[in-house]
């Protein structure tokens, strides 16, 4: 019919499949038939996880807020010991422990005492995760009414936590302390991915733009002590970095939205910076990086990216709504970012594989 878009066979297959899967008769049959039963049960679990997911996150949030996982890291505890340490009634402690055990955060031993589960052990092994869970209270407040968030086009309680997202600048120390500390705590895993993926030994001076308190540069220095290090961030943030790392670092205060970038580096890094900003700011920044680099200098971009195979919800679902609530930025695919780098004048743009692309993917380009 006129006005209807033509559908290729893949689209027609998708529409037919959806009609079949939505049919209750087919669902009952699939749940009983031996060959389809495992798939049906897995799909049912996935659907229920969508319904109950917020409850799961709140279980983890309660455990972090009460210090449960650090408590169990020190050794197995009885329900009574957990109740006493967390100031919960015994019934409340037991309910939290059982809920956490169902999520793999805790595990009950044969003695009846509780210890960390596999997921809980991984959590305490990466302190940045616990800090992010605690910080998510701001995000949860904005997501209490996601329809309102979408209709107003973003911004909310979370945007107050990241004042630079609104162009506020946060020039005083108190305004940057919270988010700077959070970024420093959550940076080590990303830094590890970047340093394992790319060899920094061939460079003389590195400039980390938007480098926060210098956690990434601290990790670089541990592996490449001969490399000269510069950091560029808002003045109050740069001051915290200088105080934290001392003479090993040259910290320069400024705004990459308003100021030129420092010269002299043969590699410039943007670690978890671009997805925080809208396209016009990103293009302006990339052009400033191109100007600051000498011919043949390297730009390295590292951040979680949309469309990452096996981690698709991290990009468009998690970061899509997180950045909406933050009030600035959006998740981008590696292909979209590569196109922006080329448009800014970079050549030889390529992706470098990382061990955990969910945490960070890496792009490099030459000036």
C-alpha cells in the first residue's frame, strides 16, 4: 500500500516471531515441551528480572549502606552478629542476608554463618562499584518517575551532583569534592583496561584532559615512571589532583569549553569524558585536542560505548538514562565516535581491544 515502508524478510520474520511469542497458547506449549522448556524458563526469568530489577538494586544498596559486605570480608558472621553490627533487628538482618544470598552477594556456610558470595567478593575487590551503588541514590530519585524525566528532557537531582553538566563550573572545592572522589574511586578498573590495551612507553609527555583527581595518571605512573604527566581540569579539581599526587604531576586548571588546552604532550587522553557531553561540546573538544597535539601525536579515547556486544543494556539503557538524568551527554557507539574523531581531523582512527569492553573500549587516532 502507498505510504507503507517495504519490509525485507528479516523485518517480516521479526514481526512474525513477536506474534508467536506473545501468544499465550504458544507460551503454555513452550513451557511444557521438553526441548523448549529451558528456553521458556530462561525467558520467564529474564522477564521477571525486568519487573524486580529495582528491588535487586535496593538489596545491594542496603548492603553497601550498612557495610555488610565489608563486614563479611573480615570473616564469616552469624545472623546475630550481623544484626548487632548493622543495628538491624535479627529478623531484618536475616531477610537482608537471604536476599543477598539469592543474588550471589552473600553465601550461607554449613555452620549457618554467612560469608561473601561470588558476586559479593567481586564487589569488595573493586571499591569503585560499591561507591557507585551508594551514589545511585541520586539516580533512583530521578527514576522514580521516568516518564516525567523523559518529558522534561532530562536533568534532576543527579544533575546537582555533576554541576559541570549544567555549565556551572563548580569552581569551589566543596562543589567538586563529591564527584571528584567518586571518579577517583571508580577509575582504577578503567585505567587497568587502558594500560593493558595500549603501550604508553613510546611517549614522552601525556596530557589527561578532564582527569579529575589524577587516578588514571597515578596508574600510568606506576607502570611508566619515566613518562611526564600533565592534567587539565576545572581549577578546583586540578588543585585536588595536585594536592593528591604532588610533584609527579603538573596540574593545570581551566575549562576545555572555554580555554585552549596546554601544549607539549605527544599523547592526550580522554578517559570517560566524551559521553558526559553533547555533540557540539565533544566536537569542540576534539578540535582543541587536535590543535594541542604535534603532527603524529596520539589521541586516546576510553569509555563505555553503546552497542558493545554482550553488554548492550549498559550503553543505551544504563548510560542512556543516567546521562539523561545528569542533564548532559549521551552514549555513543564506537563507530559514531570514530566518525567524530575523523571529522575533527584525526587519521588512522582504530579500535583497540580491551579485556572488559563493558568497562571501557579504546579508540586511538593520529593528529
